[in-house]
């Protein structure tokens, strides 16, 4: 993935190291209470959690990052709704936050920077409970040192339908991450059939079956890029924002596949957890974190594509260019959100071995 995001080539880099800017949620206003804000996120990898903790401290906030996969973080927020542990949650996409909102585990809050982002990317309700931070593309990436663009797959389905790829891609062994779920959302959405099993045609479920019957199972605690570097596999799912840093760390070159139908685009959001006893402090943190200055630094540091207009101007030119030329897959996210839980259950019980 060229930036961040989910399961295919869905999502790091180097950038400015200046102190966090003074905003309504920074400095003494941020740290006055002395309380620690608990922040749930699925976007703490590649040093994000450490960077954010340090920058928040410079702005007067004491935070504790609790990282988990997108589905796992969602389930935690819902399970704890009557006795919340978290104060703020960020990184989850619309699909996940819609579930959290439906469970009444987050509450509406309009950040100070709300007018600086496209409101259509936020919660669809007038009283919005979550607001957008960055865009992530969920992509299929391949080792361009071993495979030319002419030889590379043109779509996910090539992986299991063409002999040269059947043993060369990493397949997932769990569906607890946002990336993995978004990959399957992108595949299954192509085979929507309201009379089919869970809204999907027999042909669609055959594609899922073929995905798991082929490929090389992911190895626990072994990064996909490490496997690519060793020659064990040549391709796999990734969010766009991780590519640049992983290429550097593992000394490999990766290009991403752009299917004709487009790629799933995840918009990472932020929300106030309902029932927090540090509500004012949590609101100030959201105001600070989503500001143009902080999101601009985040974009520079982690190769992300912010939705805040002021921050977007500070994003790396190559990231902006990539997203400008990116075709987004047309996915009915309401349909996906309504069915994802059942899809995951079916896949885990019937196809994942």
C-alpha cells in the first residue's frame, strides 16, 4: 500500500521534529488536570505510539496508548461501554466506528478543526460522533526487485487464478485487523447478490475459498516485508503508509497493484469515548491532535495523507501525488458494516484452516 492502510497495500517516513504547536488543547490547558488519558488505537505501529506520546507530553498531555487491531479495538470499546477504560479512540475507520456508535460507546463532539476537513468523510449523522484524520489505501504490494510491472498481478484475484502467483503471496491467518477486513470487503463487494449467502454470490465465496486454498500462511511475529526480503514470498496486503519505512528497514523495493475497480480507501477517524470521567481533557486532546499543525507533522513523519486541508499542504509531495492519481473502489460501506461480522465468522469457520 502506498500509504496506510489494510490489507493489501493498505499504509511511515521521516519528517519535522519541532515541538507540538500551542492550540486550545495544548500546553497548560492540556496538562492542567494531571490525569492520564487512555487512548485506544489501531494506528500505533511504526513508532506512531511513541511519537504521539512524546509530542502529547510536550503539549501538556499525559497519555497512555493502548494498541490493538481494528476489529479487536472495536470489540473492546463495545465490551467496555458500561464501564469505559478509554477516553479517546482514533485510527478506526468508518466501518468500525459505526459499530461503536451503534453500541452507544462514543458520543458526539465537534472538534475545533471540524471546519478544516471534509465533513462528508466523517460520521454521516448530523450530530457527528467521529471525525476524520487521515486517508489510507488498502493495497496489494509486490517485490519489484523480483517482479516487473508487466509480470505483476493486476488484481487480487490473479493471486489464486494464475499459476505463477499461487504459492508466492502471503495469506492472512486471522481477521482481527482493519487491513485484512478491508481487503475482503473489497473482494466480496464485487460479488454482491442479495439472494446469496450473507448477500454474496456463490462465485464470491468461491474466490474466498481459493484465496485460502492457495498462498503462504502469514507467520506469527514475522513481518510481511521480512518474508519478502528473504524471498519466502513476493507479495501481500499492506496499508499505503507503511511502505516507505518498511522498504527502508528491510532493504526491499515494493510497488503496489492498482486494480481497474480501484482500491479500498480507509478514512481513519477520532472520537470521544462516552462515559469518560476526563471529558474536558479528552476534548482538548482531540482538538490538539486533529489540528493542522499536529496532523502536518504526523503526515511528514509517517507518510500519511491527512484530510485536514491545512495539514494536507504539509504532506509529502509523493504521497499527495499518489492519492491524486488513486482510483477509489466504489464500496457500499453500510452494506459492508451490516455484514462484516457474519462474513468474518463464515470465513473463519469454513475457509480459514
